[in-house]
C-alpha cells in the first residue's frame, strides 16, 4: 500500500492565558490548531486528507517509499 508522508511543524502560542498548538506543513497548504499537540495533529490529519481529496494531483509528490516517522529539519529557538 502506498503511503503519503507529510512533514509537519507544531508551534505553541499563547492565546489569553492558554496554550494553543498549531500544526502546519511545508508540504501542503494545511494548518490546524488544538488545545493539545495530539488534538492539533489529529485535526491536521483530517484537514490534510480533505485537502488531498480535493487536490489529488498533489498526492504523487508526497508518496513515501519507506516509512520514517522523524526526519530533519529540526527546529529550535535562538535568542538574539
């Protein structure tokens, strides 16, 4: 079975006094937010599936031949 692999970036933002997690992807134009990392990822997956159903031509570039959960790039914070 062919699998589609997407890189996602999860960022934490403060909204009022609450943390909100935002999942985005450099691979497709989809983002989602949630109260937890798991919720943001779950909503992102739903949004990505919907996006690829509506733009099937983008699927071919995203098919993975091997399964790898964690890849580079690594994102870190720097202070100036």
